[in-house]
């Protein structure tokens, strides 16, 4: 055992450390749309990027500083001192890296074909940099070669503007550039090609076998100035024929030389497609033709301004308002567009399909993370987009050989993480009245739910044991405890979809089976505990450990026994009763938040943001602070949520306590700062916490608006004294989506001392369709 020493282990533990020592809050006079800081999350373990993108766009054009270490999964880390170049695709906040397609390197001096090591920027084509600036839809930096680089985007294209000093310069296109990982074996890139057309358009393609194995990328690139000469390089950096205009192989590059690169800036326009070069050319023609760089930049700024205006706040500190705007920005980066201009896209069956104009396909569904808060947030602030994603997931469920998606990237089911939480997103949408053809998805969902012969990805292993034993044995399948718990939650979600499809008997069976989570809870010690196929528990047991045989595999998914004990979202009252009642459950929660923040030496870095043994930096426990409300002590929820809001997020590159995971960490902040959170998204209710801002205005679509007002708010006044909804007293400690989405005014009276608001059993949040017995 070691005592964890990362930044995640915050001073003090538990509720006692809430304190009132924070500086006074500067009061804003009126609500405003904050200004995002795109560098928040680019340091520490946040794994975000500062490059240019449109909301949910296909292109993410930005700088790459590293492609080898875990903290550079996005291709960028704020602590790095050199830039390799600018690539067109990035992942935001993920714990695994991929993408970084079509790297552009504008520079001067001798031609270098390799980037060189991060530790030595003087080697290779890396360049030190300064004057870095990022805003939504635009990025700018000065490279040490003297080149000033500017980037902006449309949905499917990236625009570069490079201002070279007077004299010779060159631009290298490195099509071999990608995330490199020690786990990768064999050929990682193949089927690559580069060609320069007679009209000066550069086109290319490659297939990548990294995380999304077998994904393809095609591009078309136009230059505002004709190069004086061009050199193509094949595998092993071997120079192609002296006067050739194309090259094929695996790892390819091309260099374009300008005898005098100075003067008018060199503008590069790049279209991309997952289908073919024709799709990339069509994107260029439709989205950048006859538009200047500055026109595209202004359009991107307007688009982001409109999108981010959906949440406006007053009060809080300037830093908190920046964090709010930045979190909302990160919530609108993924899923990412995956449909060409003509509607073609690659389905999870790896075939090319045609989408209707109003029903495009998307990629980058980080569903193990985002079903918890991001997708619920989108049903409030982006209802049309939420409906679009729902219909896309229905379609993907029909097309995938695995049924409901687990972690879809670029038309590939990666099978990453556990469960098939797309069913939660679809079930939540169904329960909230979002229209989609849920019955069309049901046949493959039913196969995943009941057919033990149905094909499994890594995310759904062990279903046969789950069906037969009611749990997954730790001696048979890795991450068995978490799988049992999360498969049970997916049963709960699938029951809703079964009802929608008219399969009532299946729905009843699934609801009953969703209680299987209890089968990995040991009643003798009151912890989630690995159980073997013979029914025996792992012994000797230590809740700090991540498994009984961690050198082989873990028994928990990015958690330990402490955190997994509370991995229940849909049957909280049943869990409370299992613990022996309100007092026993409250005591166990207190123990979680006040336990020593120790981790074993082999704990994954994902277990971060510790308060006691609660881990805010990873998703499995992010609902747990709200569980106090179910046990009749909502003031402890209010205190802890306020603490997490103020300690786990900063206006700093290291400002997100763990991987942002395609907006999930950010969505937790946005919803909790508004004063409510979806503990169980499928139930369509929000549990009250403690609003961070004095006033918030949320645009809900169709002219409807939600206003959240926190009277008496201050750093040392997080406790809810009373609530009114549209001027009427509101005694419940929760509110339904159906109420919120109609719009209105939600007023919290806050104070310095706990109150009994929401403590009565009749006012506690329902769970599993019931209130406390």
C-alpha cells in the first residue's frame, strides 16, 4: 500500500473540510455568457485540446505536442514546450489516444522527416513556440521558425493560414503521424496514398489500426500558392521518383518547397472524409469555396456564440464563470459528425450507408462516461441534438454486429469499457418523450439482453455467467464486480426499451434482473466484493485493492472496493434497506468521504480526485454525493456538492481533476452548478444539490427558459432552506425533467446552517419507481 500523493488527494477529508475560508464572491449585476478558456483541461490528466472545432464537428484542427505518453491522448499537453505540427482530428478528454490525422508542419531550414523526441526540441521538425492563443473555432501560435500559424474550421474542413518570414520555407505533410502506444503490435498504418493533381490539389488516404482498428481517413488539400518543387517519401522515408506526383505504401510523407515563402500568407484548405477522396473534395467545394479565412473564422465565432448562449450565469467568482463557460464548451465537442456532404457514412457493420439530411451519423460516443451527465444535459440545452443522437444510436444498434454500442469511434465498435450504456441514452430519451423508432432497435437489444450466443465485444463479456449465476465470477472474467453492477443498470434501461417495443414480459424480467447488483455486495462486511464461481468471496478482503489478482487483471473497472460499493444508480432505496436503513447508509457514506486517501501501488491513474475514498476524477462515483438525499440527509449532499464544485475544478490548464471524457466531467460541473443532477438518468428526475451561482438562465428551446435563482448564496452558505417552483412552495428534494423542460423559475433559499428541507420520506427522490418504505 502507498499513500497517494497526486494532486487529486485534496487537503482535508469529508464534509468537515467544507469550511468557509474561500474569498468572497464578486457579484455580477446581470447574467452573461462566459468566455471559455480552451486551455482548461489541457494540463494534468484532463486530456483536452485547444484546437479549432465547431460544435460536434467532424474536424478538430489543432497543435500536436506529443503522441507517445498517456497524458497526451489528445495529442497536446500544456506542459510541453514544442509543437510537432497541426493535425485535423483530435479526441477530447479520452483515456486512450487515436486520430491526429494529416499532420501539417510549416517550417524553414533543412527538411526533417521525423519529429524528434519531446525532450529535445532541437532534433527533428519540432518547433518551440510562443504567443499561443485559442478561442472557440480559432487557434493561433508563433513558431520558432518565425512562422505565424492560424487555424479555423467548418464542419468538415480545416483552414490554415501561415505567414512565413521572407526567404525559403517548406510545408511537410506527415501522413504517418499518429498516436503511438507500446501496446500496438504489427502494422498500424496501411493502404496509404498521396497524390498531387495537375491543378495542385493534394489528396491522400490511409487506414489506421490503433484504437478504432481499421478506420479510414481520406483528405483533399488545396494551397493558395503553388510550390516551387515537391518531394514524396515512401516507407522508411525513402525518396520517391524524382519527378513523381504520387506515392503509395504505409507511412508516407510529402514536402512542398517555396523558394520565397514570405509575402502573402500561404492558405491551406483541407476537407476530410471517412468514405473516399471524393467526399473530402465535396466538403472543400461546399464549405470553403469563395470564403476567406477570416470569413470562416467569423462564422465559427458566431456559431459558438449562439451555442454557448444557452446557459448564462450571474454571481460566483470570475474564475467560476470561466470554468462554467469552458465546461459548457467541452460538452459541445462530442459526439462528432461522421457524415459526408452527400449523407454517406460508415456504419458499425463497416458498410457505407446513406443518411437522410436531417438524420446524420456521428462518431465518438464515449458512452460509459457520457450517459451519466452529458446526454442528460443535452436533453435540456440541446434537445434537437439529443434527438439526433438518439436516432443515430437506434440506427447504429440495428447495424452493429454487437447490437447496442459500447464505445463507437469512426464507425468501429472498440468495445472499450464495460456494459452497453447506449441503452441508457436511448431509454432516457424514450422516457423523456424524444421521438425515435425504439422498436427497430429492440431486436438487437433483446439479443444482447438474453441471447448468450450473440457476439460479444470486450465490453459485454461474461453474460452467460450473469444469466446463470446472477453475477460474474472473479475467477472467470476480468472486472467482474463492476460488470455485474453495470450490466444490472443496463437491464434497468433495457426494461424501458422493452416496454416501448411492447415486450412487457421481457421488461418485467429485466427489471427483476436489474437487482443482480446485490449479488456482489457481501452482507457480512457491507462492501462490494469479488465472488468466485463456487460462490465464495475473495479473502482476505481489502476494499482499497483493485482486485484479488491484479497482476493478471482487476476485479473493478477503474475503481476499488470502496468506490464500487456505491455503484448503484437505479435502486438506491433498495441499497439503503440492504445496508440496514438510513442511519447505517449515512454512516457508510460518511466513511467513504472520510476514509484515508490511500491507494495501492498498482492503482490506475484514472482513480483520481479523491476525497477520502470517493473518486471524483472518474465516472463510477460521480453520483454518490447525491445519495445522502435519498437517506434523508440532503444537507450533506449540499455541502459535498459545493465542495466538489469549488475544489475539483479550476481556471487553469490543470483545472479538470481527471480525464474530461468527451465532456462528462464538464457536464457534472454544469448540472451541479445549476443545482441539480440526474443520479439515474433513466428515471428522468434530477436530485437537488447546491447551486453555485446567484442566478442562471438556461435556454430550453422553442422559446422556453429555465431560471435558477439562489438567494442568500455565499461560499459559506451552501445549505438549502427552502425552494419554490414558479412561485409556489416546493417541498420535494428533486424535480422531474417534465417539469424543468417546460421552463419556469426555480428559487433556492440558501443559508449557513443545515435545514430539514427535503428530509421527509415523502420528499426524497424516488428510485426503482418508488419512494422509501
